[in-house]
C-alpha cells in the first residue's frame, strides 16, 4: 500500500493479499479487500493505493 496522498497514513507501507473487491450497483470495483500479512486482518483500501509486486 502506497497512497499518493501524504496525509493518508492508515495502511501506508503495509503488505497483504488481495481477497476481492467491494463493488457498486453497476458491478464496478470501488475498493479492494486486502488481508494484511502482519495482522491477518481484512480491510478495504482504495484501488489507486495498491502497488503490485511479487516475491519469488
């Protein structure tokens, strides 16, 4: 998670697994459902704040 907004601190620099999406009434994704690695908790984040990477 790397938000562009410097004031958005809640999920900054956290790593997790994409579990699904929250969708609107037109079936467009609005938020991503993430299971965070360090806490095993699930949260919703803005799609633009996601950064894709893969460890091998």
